[in-house]
């Protein structure tokens, strides 16, 4: 399905959309602060739950000057249930049509979302994007912090 607000993302280029809808009903604007998009296969799966709970334990909103957003397939209600079940302090993107996921080419050959991160700097420029070959290995928060320091 094609969405005119999104096109293929290219490192070094501006993000073609200025904002995305969140499951909270708010909108996230890609400017003013570094944004980390965390693509993950699914809510309530063992590895994804471990990944997000580890971020929750290590994240410090006072010292970590970036916004972390979760991106996966599915209904916003399920993302909200996942967030609430584990008390996660992060927002999740509403992407029911998979437009953002498709723009970043984040589906594997079976149609599932890859485990990956993308960094968008405070000017809305895509600075880094990489998926994991093995879906059960996720980037640790310290690794994300190092990437932010290098690219944002």
C-alpha cells in the first residue's frame, strides 16, 4: 500500500514526513531532538518484551536527550496494551498501513518487521539505519547512546 507522506528513506536525506501519529493520540515531530525509531517484530513476544523492558530499566529521561519510539505492525490498541502491561515510558508509532515500516524497508521476506534502529537528528535528517540479521539479537541502550553521540 502506498502512502504519499512516505517514500524510501535515504541516509543523509531529510525524512519526507514531518511527523508521525502515536498510539497516545499525540503526534511526534521529527525536529528539535534526536529520535530513535526502534523497529521490532511484535508486541508481547519474548525477545521484544525483554528488549523493551531492558530499555525501560536503563533509560534515564533526565540524561538521555533523545526520543525513543517503537515501530511494529498491528493495531494501536495492542501497542497500548503492551506499553501498559510493562509500564513502558516510551511512545509507540501508529502505523496500521505499514507506511513507515515499508519506507524504511523493514520487512523480512516473510512480511514480518525486522529488528532495527534508525536515528533521525534534530534537523529531521536520517543519520543511521541498520537492521539485525538475527532477529533475537537487539541493540542495547548503551549501543544506541554511542550511535547517537556519533551521528546526532
